[in-house]
């Protein structure tokens, strides 16, 4: 079960990237065509940048959680779960219609796995 949760967190990051590229295609194309550097000043371009930049850390968290499960590193699972939980709470409060609900659901499961509750 813990493996499923870790993979789910990884895939939330992938979904973030794919959705961000599709949703912000115009803003990304404009930034690339204008040279990319310092091209994210408009609010939609700024949102596109940070939305896409949140994908890799989610993927990394899932990847590290998978490794922690494989080696029995429960402390790392708890730590990933706690950080993800706090970030997700802040995200849901700031943007209730955002996809931050997925990490909010997954993070307590990682914390539970860190205490040996999910095998």
C-alpha cells in the first residue's frame, strides 16, 4: 500500500507537468519565443512557471518515498509526509480549487507508512 501512495505522489507531479503544459501552452510559447529569460512577469505567465515548477518536487518526493520504502527508512517517509501535508494545507487554503487536494490526501498515508501503519 505504501508503494501505491508513493507512486501516486510521483504521478501527481507528472500530472502537474502535463496539465501545466496543456493549460499554459500559450504563455509558455510566448516566453520561449521571446527568449525565455525574464519572460514570466505577466500574472498568467508567472502562474504557469510556478505551476510547472511544482511538478518536479512532487515527483522527487514520490521517488524518495519509494526508495525509503525499499530500504525501510520510516523516518524519511514521515518527513516527506509531514512536509507534503503542510505544503498541501497551505495550498488548499490559498487556492481551494487547486489540485493541492491530492497531496493533502496522500500525505497522511505517507505519515502513517512512516509509523509502520501501511505495509
